[in-house]
């Protein structure tokens, strides 16, 4: 199911939403949500809900999957 070209031409997606497509953009949004959520897991779920609302699927299988990926990425930055 694809949208007709005329609809796509007029479609505007906010840059904040497009940023969720990259791992760093998703992590940045997660950190923003940490300020309003009670736990890291709640912040993760808020971020996943926003991702799912915009793209129709979840980015990660679970909070643990996200955490492992984030920690691996950050560990590789240090070394």
C-alpha cells in the first residue's frame, strides 16, 4: 500500500520524528524522555510509543535489547 506521488509531495515529516530513525536520534529522544519519566524503562517505552505511532513498528524488541545496544555503542566510542 503506497501513497500516490501527489500526496507524498505534500507530506511533511518533522525533523524530530525523522531523527528517531537513527540509533543516535532514538537515544537522544530517550534521554529527553528520561527527564519526564520515573524510570529509564518508562522513558524507553515513551520513546518506543512515539516511534511506533509514526512508523508502525517498534525499533527494539525490548528495553534490555535497547540497553545492550546502547551500552555496546558507548563502550566502542571510549576505546
